[in-house]
């Protein structure tokens, strides 16, 4: 198969002058806005480019996006468009580079925040089969991608359903439109924070007790962690064992108020506050959801110059709605039914991801039947 350099296939477009954090231009808009690290859908009212483009993030970590609609980008992106569409199917190249992201990762150089250059991207070589084969490969991968995107959308609908149910039963947790009584988190149980066993003793990290960081609080229920520690580490450090069914809240920087409920006994570092809530007063599922729905409001308590954090006192001072316990339990029962369906959807998504990644790798090894 012919190997063709990127510079012979694409032209680099004029760079954007819009900065990623430009609050004057971003908001509710008509067009997607791409930065080096994310896509902000429908977030800008002025477009700079009109479809059929590959977008490369230039700072931090490798990223590539395909867009066939009007869009804009920040200054930390390169936009490229094909020179000859009669010989090149753009989605094929997008999938090739997505499936071989290491090619882009190897191009990030420099001290501190690493960047990739136009010269490096220009010199990348790409296997280029005949146009009809490019289209067939892209069609197979499009179908697999559509399946996983549909499953992701289903999970988002379950999340929206939980929020809708909460708002219907209790109203907005910030404005308190239903005039419900309130209570501080500190009145619902004993709040504590974790600790970090000394890194100089590697034996502490050779155990079976899950030890969480706040970055791992990404779902409602959690039972395991990336790192595990020993009972000795528990005895000889500030970290503690956390009873099952506790609520855990991140306190530092962007992880502030990321939340989870543990289904197994575990431990955590000092960036997490946790509490076994008094079930005579509140339902833990209710508290978890009210924190999630009102997160941006409660995060206004964060303090700091370089890094805005919460501390244990701030967490205990958070005021939440306090409806009758029977209504909280009724809500929690409904949420459990939704979570059961969501868990099935997540299992389907894992299968869809595996299928897509398998096809992605096979496509460029010549293992798919064209």
C-alpha cells in the first residue's frame, strides 16, 4: 500500500485568533468550538471554517477531531483541509490517526507544556489505499462508532431522567422553589478526610485495601481504586478505613465535589471528605444527587489563589434541601431502578468500545474484508 506524506494530502488553514478562555465569544451559540483539549458543542456564534476538516490540538496531549460542519477553533489548534477530495476520503485519515494516536503523541516536544509542530504533522506518512477502499473502511468504522455513540446517548438520558425526577419532586436545590427546609452537611454525620501513607515506604502500597484519589470519583457507586495499601499503612498514617455506604466528596481544585458512594470498605487521600450519613435523617442517594445537581453553586465556596479548594469546614457548612425522609427514600428507590438500567447500558457501551477499537486496529492491518 502506498505511503503518502500528510503535506501532500492537506493544506494548513490560517490560525484562529480566538483564545480558549475568551468569555466574550463563548456561550450559547450555533457552532461547535474546538480547543486543544475539548469540544464545546453549540458554544459560539461565529464560525471560522466550513466543514470537511481535521483539527489537531497542539498543546498538552495529542488530540484529533473530524468536522464536516461550520465550526471555530481556539489558537491552540491546527485546522487542515484536503487538497484533492477525488483521491482522499477524509474520514479514513481521521480514523487512521485516531487508531494510531501514538504517531501524534511522539510529536509533542518541549519543556513544561509540550507542543506539536506543523512540520512534524506535515511529515507524517499515511497508508493510502484506493478511494473506494478508504470509503469502505470508513463506513465500517462509522457503523461501529454510531453504535457506541447511541449507547453513550442512552446513558446521558438516564442521567437526565434522574435530574428531572429530582427537580419534579424537590424543585431546584439552589433557588429552593418548593420552600423546603434546609440542613447543613455537618449536621448529618461525622465528616473526616483521608491521608497519604509515606511514599518512601513502598511496602505500604503493596496491599489490598483500595486507596482513592479524588480524580477517581467519577460515578455514583465505587468499590475499587487504582492504588491499594496495606493495613500497616492504615495504622501508620492519617488515612482511615471508610465504612460501606459512605458518601465521598472531592475537595481540591477541579475535582471539588466530585462524588461517590462506596460499596466496599476502602480508604482515600486527604483530598477527599467522607461521611457515613445518619440514615435516620437522610438517604445517602438523595444527598449524592443533590450535590451533583447543585455542584456548580456549591463550588462557589472554593477558596485559593493558584488552586481553589474546599476544606472540611466548608464541606460541613454546605446547606442542602431537607425534605421528609419518606420522600427521600421514594426518590432513592426510583434512582436505583434507573441506575440498574444505566449499569446495563454501561456494559453495552464497554462492548461497543471494544468492538470499535478492535475494528479500528484491524482496519489498518488489512484484516477487514473490503
